[in-house]
């Protein structure tokens, strides 16, 4: 299931990893707040939604996610609907981004 979710996230144009204390400090996030975006493909759905490396994904379809495993499970369910609503957080702001699967 996790491999499937990695591919689903790649289809949307980004990858995530678990937030560690060091990465939380570097990007200004609290541990347990979400999963860290660690890569974004140019011109992808994620890039168009202004998601960038260092941002956090707080929730998937309004379900909080704090680990890559939780993110993976929620993303797989969202893929069945053909779209996903992500709550994204930068250092200063948070917003919702609606992304569609190709």
C-alpha cells in the first residue's frame, strides 16, 4: 500500500517523508504536525497548487496525517475519487489545495 501511495503522490508531482526533529527545526514545524514535502516536480499538479519542498501536508481529505503510513492510506482512498483535498502549511500560512489525479 505504501508503494502504491508513493506512486500516487508522484502522479500528483510530489514526494513526502516523515518529519524528524531536525527537519522540523530547519523548516519551522512542530513534530507530529504532518508529513514533510521533500520534492515537487515542475509543472505538476502539486507545483500549480504552490506546494514546495519544506511545506507540510497536515491532512488528506480533512483526515489529519502525521506519518507517511497515514498519508499513504488516506491518499490511496482519495485516488479512488479521482481528486484529493490537501491541507498544506508553510512557515507562515496554511491553505487547502485541491489536486486531481490524471
